[in-house]
């Protein structure tokens, strides 16, 4: 019977105990994988198999560039933490070692992976093994034998009405950058957009007549989101302050952009810039819960449900594939339960 104690971890031989975390920034899309770049003879059979899998994701599965980048980073992590050279070396013992190393691994910021992040990496490993079995008919470890960690029920953090007002009022709208940041915050809360969805917006996507925006979300699914009065006003003020003709909706270097020719993709705000923008104004507003862009998405959904919106409509506006994902908000937004408690257990 195979025990964890008897499994030798290749990592212990090849890497020091203070193995550095992988870079968190996404890889360039023209070189989305180190495996794509390593066509030399030094590439291991495992790296070559991963390279073929990434090509399969792009050409056959039509996965988005962001998805391919996520799979690339995860499989690179698997290579580094496992230390193996061929897919045939993957077995029960090695998967157990890999799960243990996911526990020990630290991010660039020195933090351990959340359970959801660990399961994300295990899901990608299972998908890779399934590809090897189904597409390449390779004799490898069964993907169904790669089990995930047990997850606790997700805790949703939302902002109170008073905190939202402080956050949305934090930018200095007397400046161009303040107008831009105000428009971003208002748009986050008005639409419940994901960070990547907001970042990908272009100026032509805005329609102030219908106050609708068509957004391409996860899995390439297109949905329509709507602008509130405050969001529409903030976006108009921001667009009127722009002195350029660049394509992206939210850009850096607002002063220099006026001298550039379209499309100006290099001026599009990065994901980390947008993320830090929310953090910056949350700090200025004195909000101690440390909200992120996704907190505004949670607050958007919670506000809808508290005001009587049905779950199916909220699911559609959030772009959730499954209703069960949207149901996490019902635990914090069910006013009927509070009324039932007051009415029947008032003493």
C-alpha cells in the first residue's frame, strides 16, 4: 500500500526550501507559454505535451487568451513543483506530493494559496490529463483520480450603503485622472463587471442613448449591462475631458495620449492599475474591509437582491453560467427571513 511517507518528492532534490514564487504578471500573448518558446531539444516530453495541449486549447477549444495564460501559469507551476520530465511519471504518489507542495507554496506577496486557488490548479491538471487520454490516447494517470480539496462555503464581502457613498465620492473629479477613476468606480457598481471585462471596454462600446453596454465575458459569452444615472454622468464627464482619439475606454497618460494615433492599445490601463485604483480610494475613504473590484461586483448583486430583483435576472446581469453561483448572495440578502423572525420570534 502506497503511503505518503514512502513517496520521494523530486522537488526536495532539485529546489531549495526557499523556492521563489512565480511571477504574477501575465505572459505576453505572442509568447503565452514558455513551452511554446522552447522548441529546442532541451524541452522535456512533459513540456512538449503541455505545449501541444495549449495549442489544442486555442485552436480546438477556442479558449480566450486569459484562459490560456492561466493554464500556462498553472502547468508551469506543476512542472516546477513536481520536478518530473514525462507525463508517464504522474501517479497517485506524485499527485499527493503536488498537493502537499501547493500547501507549502507562497505567492510573490508571501501568501499561501487559498483552497479555491489550490483546487483551480488541480482542475487544470485534471483537464490536461483528460486531454492526454482522449486526444493523444496516452497511457497516463486517470484524471478522475485527481481529487480536489474540500472547500468551505464562500464568504461574500459587501460594502454598506455608507461605505459605498464614501468610496464613490473619493476621486477628485477636478482632475482628468479623477474623472477617469470616478467613472471606473461608478461603472463597477452600476454594472457588476469583472475587472477583465471593464478593462477590455472600448470607447465605441458606450451608448448613452440606450445606456446599455454589450460585454464579452467568460467563455466568450456576450451579455448586456446597464448604466445608472450616476455612472452615465461620470462617464460623460470623463469622455468630455479626453483630448485623444484612442480606442481603449480607460487609459493611462491622459495628457500624453492626445499626441498619439489610434488605436493606442499600449495606453490601455493594466489590470493591476485598475485593481490598485480601487484599493487607493478605499484607503482614502477609510474603509477597513480592504475591498477589491470584485467587492463592488458583490455589492452590485447584493443591492439588486435586497431591493427585490429575482435571482434569474441577477444571474443574467452577472454573467453566471450556473444559478448555484448566484445563490451565494441569498445568504446575506434575504429580507424575508428577517421579517419572519421578527414576526414569529419577536420576544
